[in-house]
C-alpha cells in the first residue's frame, strides 16, 4: 500500500481521488487551504494518513505545507491537483504574484522542490494547456493586460512541462501530467460533458499501479491513454528556461 499526498483534496477531483485511494487501502494525506476548509473532509480524515493545511496562493503557507508533509514522512506519490480557473483579476498574492500562476504553477513547483522526493509525481494539467504561450517573457502578468483563460492555459502548460522536465532530470522518479477531461466539478461546471469518474482514475492509477504503462515516465495522459502534448512540453530548451524562471520567481532551485 502506498502513501499519497493530494493537494486540494477538499473538493472535486482531489477529493474523489482521495476517496478512491482510501477505498483501495492506501494511506492518503489530505490537504485543505485552511482549518475551516478542512471541515469538507471531516468525514474521511479519520481514514486518512492526516491532513496538512495551507493556502497555496501564499509562498509562506506553501512552504509550511511542504514542511507538514515532510513531518508525516516520505510519500510514495504526490498528486498536484489543486488549481483555480477563471480569476476575474490578476490578483496580488502576498509575494506579489498573479493568483492563477501562484496557485496553479508556482505552488506545485515549490512543493516539488520542498517535499522530500517521492517515487511518483502527477500534475493535473488539461487540454487548455495547448492554448498556453511558449513565451516566458511575462509569465507573472506584470505588463500584459489580464486574460483569465490565457493565464490558466499557461499555468497548465507549465505544469505539463514541469512533469516532463522532471522525467529528464530525475530518472529515479516517475513523473506525469494528466488531462482529466472537462468534468462536472465545481470548476468544470454542471454542463461539463466528460466522464466524472474517469476524471480522477488516471491520476490514482499513475500514483499506485504496477501496470507497465503506469511505471513509465514523462508522459501526458487522458483517460489512461498517452497523448501528445503541446510541442513546448517536450522541448528540453523550453523546459529548462521555464524551470529557471520558476526558480527565480519562487527562490526554490529544483535541479
Ligand atoms: N474540472 C475540469 O473540467 C478540469 C479540466 C481540466 C483540468 N482540471 C484540473 O483538475 C484539478 C482539480 O480541478 P477540480 O475540477 O477538482 O476543481 P475544484 O472542484 O474547484 O477543486 C479545486 C481544489 O483545489 C483547491 N484549491 C484551490 N485554490 C487553492 C488554494 N489557494 N490553496 C489551497 N487549495 C486550493 C480547492 O480548495 P477549496 O475547496 O478550499 O477552494 C479544491 O480542493 C485542477 O488543477 C484543474 O485545473 C479540471
């Protein structure tokens, strides 16, 4: 049985993944943005391996999340699931970053560097990553006019790229990204057309399965099938430039 940490496990796909993994007998470490939001998993916390709290919009709290996970012990797998979608404004996190970038890309990057290295990592990306821009000139939206959908697409491009970069730099870790489909969670909305069940079953499978396909590394998945991601994702030059930029913005060096 594996020990798995899932960010954003209070809702939607993160909570569904936690429930599925607990039902299979795995030890799941839950995550909520605050003590108040931890109430959303009060029904399963007793069957879990514990809960860590912290708002991923804050670099200080993200570091505390990593410390909390490390105190529980080494993880077999980490599922970087937490994310936000269409923010009306750029926002301004305590460190001055765009909120979408901070929660959906900087936090998974920081946690990757600060959590004791697990055997497997999975990042929730999505089909919209294909609309992300390969230009890294203003990834924090300092000079550009805010476009919520573009910012989300870019953050999903960055985490898919991060997964591939890790596969190249950390050969001892299985690293993947997943497109869960457009599914009817709070984020996806009630009219989302894809299969909600399949929305979490790829990441739980990648986190725990010994199926030869699941113990590969460096791939982008949809419904347990490998897909070709955007060209930037598999471009080593783009990967390294992105990692350098994320390191500058967070102060966390990965490689
Ligand atoms: N649903 C889709 O159609 C779809 C499609 C493609 C990709 N995805 C990706 O799949 C992942 C899960 O999405 P979902 O549909 O399950 O979304 P969701 O239902 O809105 O759940 C998002 C989770 O992330 C947490 N979260 C958000 N901001 C946070 C913050 N600042 N600090 C800590 N936790 C935070 C939320 O906590 P709270 O409950 O406290 O807000 C919640 O647990 C996301 O990365 C999303 O981009 C979803």
